[in-house]
């Protein structure tokens, strides 16, 4: 069985990792240090920019303006105080942006 090996490119990085991201709009703010009993991020549905767009399986920008992260919505639970959105951490917004830019430039 052949194994495919990827070698590191000798190209210069496409993205300056020290450069801050432009201001991103959060889809739903949350405290990334606060986790539920399963270790997932969570937020209040009514704090979402567009609660109707918060759907199970969707990727959202969450966290806060200084340190946005990307998460996937696992479930939305009904609670006495309103809906609670339970999310799985995917990566920081900067990591996701750099990955997408690398993928885009690799395909050109």
C-alpha cells in the first residue's frame, strides 16, 4: 500500500500571523472560559445577532470581540430563562481564517 506524504512548501506564508484580524461581527457572544458539564461552550439564544439563523450544525463566530472563536452548534436547549445554545469549539477565528486562505491559495 502506498503512503502519500505531504512536504512542507518552501513558499513564504500567505498570511501574516502577527497581523490582527479585522473587526469580526459575532454571531452569538459567549464566555469561552465558561463550559457546561460536558465541556462545551454555551450561550443564550436571545443574545444572538439573528436568533432565527442559529441552527444545529451551523458554524458560528462566538466568544468576544477581542478573541473571537468559531464553534459548531450541537443543540439548542429550552431553559426557564430562554434558549441555551450548546456549541463545540472548532478553532480561533484567526486559525480558521489562515487555514481557509492557505486552502484557497493552494488550489490556485
